[in-house]
C-alpha cells in the first residue's frame, strides 16, 4: 500500500491567469517555477507543493468544459496553505494592504491538529486558508 505524505499540487482554472499569478506571487509570496505557454499552464511553488494555474480557454483548461464561474469558486471549496510564522495581525495587515478582505482568525483542525487559520478569496473566487502551526 502507500501513505499520503503531503499535498503535491492543485490546479486552478482561471479566466484571468495573470491576475491569479500576480495575487499568489505578490500577495502570498510564491514564485513562478515553470510556465508552459503552449498548454496555458503556470506552475507556482508553494513550499513543498505546487499550485498550477491553467487558462480556462487553453488546452488544459478546456479539458474540463466551460470556463469557471467566478461566483462558484472554480469548482473548489478551498485549499489550505500551512504557513509560518503565524502572526495574525501582521498577516491581516499585509493582506489588507493588497486590498484583500479576511475573516476572523479561527481555530481549525488540519493535518497537524488544531491551529489558527485565516480565510481569504483570490481574484477568481477560490477560498484560500492560511493555517498556522498546531499547539
């Protein structure tokens, strides 16, 4: 058998790829790792994982049908990024300086147990959870 070790990658279909790339790089500090323009793919490094941004009108994006509805979160409820350090005030201040609204800090159970989390939405309506350490 096998054991799951961590999130490898997730794929977000986007109507405006550049807006998502800018958000994840400029606001959350990710870096572009690889771009494959021929299929409409940009891969962002998120720690040990990747977030793939695919153009909903590109080769990969059309495999799932119509472009995502921004009011529907692109067929994704949310995904969680484990972050450190978790200074709620600094995080909220940083996000607000980029025009990003956040909810209250919540205590949420995740892969490492209970810990603090802040939820926000990216430009395509996908909900992102920023999760701190357990304890």
